C-alpha cells in the first residue's frame, strides 16, 4: 500500500513541478514585467530579472509512517545530509512560517510560565550510538546528575 501511495505522490510532485515551470513562473514573470513597466508596481529597480527568483511551495504530504520519517529527518539533519528547509518543504510547509510559529509558541509559553520540554528525551530507534558517550560511561558513577546531562547532550547534540 505504501509503495502505491509513494508512486502516486511522485506523479503528483512531477505534475506540480510541470505546472510551476509551465504556467506559474511564466505568468508571474510576465505579470512582474508588465507591472514594473506600467508603474503599477514600484520596486527599487525596473529590471524584472532582479526579482525573478522566487520559491514556489507546492503541496506536500505526511508520510505513511511519520515516526520513521521524523527519525530519518533528524538523522539526516544531524549528519548534514539535508537541511531543515528541505525537510520542511517536503511537507509543503514554509521554514520561515514554522520558525515564526515556534518562536511565538515559546514566547507565549514563557509569558504563561509553562515548561515545554519533553518529559523524556530519547534517541530515535536505530540511531547511531554516540561513541564518545559510550566510551566515557565507565569513567563516571551511574545515576548521578552528570549521567543525566551527558545523556541529554548526546540526544540533543551540539549543533
């Protein structure tokens, strides 16, 4: 079922790309050119090429197994194989809007004196083991605050 769904979504992505390249971009560029030339749109230049670059955000989809996909995204970001922007774009969201929402949420939580930290931070299943943490386990007593801090740092990572 997942395979058929992925094939269908790939076709929709191709259709969206075709529509953007064949219709949206040419219409937007013509609109921009005519608006600048007629004076209806006032920008700091009358050269439409300067404003041609845009980012189209076609619809994206949540995957069939979101837990594995989120784990894969976290690992890809951590390994610097993908950017947060590309992962967010895959779902049809805009990274700036996501960051703004997160910022607003954190500000509101702070105003209301709410703690938004997750009750337990654990590594995603199948995540590579942080050898530096594993190698130093024998050096410290278990169960202490140092153990807790080390685990959290290994999970969150030092970006």
